[in-house]
């Protein structure tokens, strides 16, 4: 016997799926706006024409105008149809522009198109098993480095280290630290700056992860980086021999492995 459909439940779920579709498309537009610098071009809240926005962002006006149309119907930007100008309300800028720092949700939405690019590969894994490696995720290390650089500033690193009894005191005195799965090496660089008496060494299996903060890490290390697999990052002093590592950090590195257990 076929169960009778609850029409209200069916319609509510259908509307939710339509919202998912619309918001998924919006996520792509917000990612483009972030990467193209369009939100930052609107970040001061000033009304501007599409030409002016394109000039500030260094973008093509034709595409900026299309993007503004999408952001307008989504209520992301405000639009004056008589003057044909747009602005980003300050309440929205607080979640979409670079000055928002860790509160900038637009940078996180970059993960949506990135994941979409590997859908076919993930589908093959669903059907046949296996996995999709880091190299398949175009831009993963760039987006991840952007995320880490905003989320892990000096204050947060110190706060996290405070959960480990005696860690800050030992780092100030000088120890060797291994950052496993260091990615761009941002945290190792922050720790090297905060604790110049310690040596912070980052290890990552993905050489591409090291590109975003190459200049920063070289400035701290004082020499070019050695090649892949085990890459020293954020070290102020590599000239003398040290004892084995006295502290280690791994964050998401274990969970990202094919067999994290």
C-alpha cells in the first residue's frame, strides 16, 4: 500500500531544494567577487557605477556589470536604478571584504567551486573506491593558505598554545618544534616570529602548498627552501645541531590521510 504524501512537507522540501540551487549559484558569484577584488572595491560603502567599480578592481566592466546584476537580485549589494549605481552596505562588507579578517565568509566560499571541479573524480571513488589526492584540487593550497593566514594570527596561536601546559614557557626558552602537515607554513612562521629562541620546522607532502607564503618563510629562514617532502619553514636558526623535536603539531593533517587511524 502506497503511503499518502504530505503535500505540505513535499512543498517545503521542494522549496528548500530550490533555495539550495539558488544559493549554490550565489556561492560561485561570491567566490568570483572575492577573488576579483570586487567586494573590496565596494568595501567603503560609496555608490559607484559599474565602470568605477571595474576601474577600482582592475576588472572588465562588462563582466562586472553581469556580476553586479547577480549580487543585486541576491540582496548582496544595493542598487539605485535611477542613478545606475551600486554600493555594498557596511553590514554586508563586515562579512565579505578583506578588512573583515577572519569574519570574511567570502574567502571560505572559494571552496565551493574548488570542490565542484573534482565532482567526477569523487563520483568514480564512490563507485569504485579509492581517493582524490591534493593535486586534483586546483587552488586548494592557495585557498587553505588564505584561510590559515586570517584565522591563525599571533593572538590565536598564543591562545591555542596556552592549552598545552608549559608550552609557551618552553618555546620562549628555546626548543625544536615540528609542524606536521604545515601547508603554507604560516603557523610555523608565526611561531618563529613569536619565539625567536625556538626552531620551527614544517613538514608537508605537497610541494604546491609551500608557494603562497614562500617569501614570508624565506624572510624568516634567511635562505632558500629545500625541495619537497620535508621542508623546513619558519626557522631563524638552522646553523647548529639541535636535540630531537621537543614539541609537535598536526592539526588537520591526520584526518586528511587516506587511513587516519
